[in-house]
C-alpha cells in the first residue's frame, strides 16, 4: 500500500507520531509515497504565537517556547526525520492548489493520511487516491469534533482519550470510523503528557488501520451526526477549567 502523508510542522507533539510510525511500520506492506509538511494552523507564525499566548498565558507560553527552542537547537523536525527515513518531501503553500493535487496524483498513493493537517481538504484532493483520505483525530467522534480534542476530553473529565482514525468527507470530522484506541488519562496528567501519549499510540493505531485497509478487512462504522458536538480552539478561561479538573497545561 502506497501512503501519502499531509501534516503540519510541529517539533514537540506531531513529530512523536512520525517517530513511532517510522520505527514500527511494516516496510514490506506499506510504502511512503510522500509527505507534505505545512505551517502550523496554516497561518503566519505571529498569528500562531498570539493564539498560543492567549491560551497558555505568559508563564506557560514562555515555558513552551523554551521547549520549542530546545527542539530546534537539537535540529528536531518532521522534515529532518522524513529525510533520514527516505520519505519523499512534497512541499506546497496549499494542499488544495491544482498543481499540488496533480503532483499527488502522479505519486499514485493508494490512500492519503492527514496527521494534524491544518487545511480542510477540498473535493479534488479528497478524490485523488483510490482508498480516499483518512484522518487521525485525538477524540471520540462525533462527540469531540473540532480542535484540541485532547484538551476538551480532559476538561470534561473523561477517563481516557479516544483516538480515532476515520474517513475524510466534505463535512469536517464526519466520515466513517475505521478504528479507535483508548489511552487512559491518569490523575494529574498534563495536557502535554496526553498530547504526547495520543500521538505515539495514534501512530500504532494508524499502522493497524493501514494494514487492515490493505488486506480489505476494515469495516467502516458510520457516525450518528445527531450526537455530534464541535469544539473550537480553547481560550484562557477554558485553561482554568482544566486546572479545576485536576490537570495542568505543561
């Protein structure tokens, strides 16, 4: 099975998915057709910094910035990891650009995998691969559709994160479920702890789903959208709710 990845530049959390995936995926069953690495949130760095500062507050924003700086000093990046493993890089300013879609089509992937991809895929990209596009989402669907599902599950005192791999459709987080995995949320766990755990275990779930897709044993489970909720990127006041639930950001 040939797989194309679309993801975002994140040296702290998303990179953990690719660390585990690159170490553990079966090379005799899965071939990486390419990887596209977009800007975080698909926005200028200054806009991302303002967004993160509003959520974390000055103290934790400073601590998070130090972690990012440390990762960059160690030259830790998804691009560097991809090069080390021989994954072809397919750069673009937008995954919906017709030229990019044509390049992806030429790579002949059987399936396109979104891992925290910051753009909504339009119809042309969704239709490129015979196996369609699939996404990994760190929340139970359709209850935790939207942004930062790990955070919202912790705020709502869920006993575990539900990692979900699902088909992508025109409507966000609405495609049929292909596989799920629960990751327990220990008392006192930080958001950072659970984001790391979710990405690592999510990589293992994705490997299993891709193998099942290749063997034809996946049984997609449609979502009941009558049960759907949608969550936006949290603000500072919601961070206080996380502390009341017994957790911290970092």
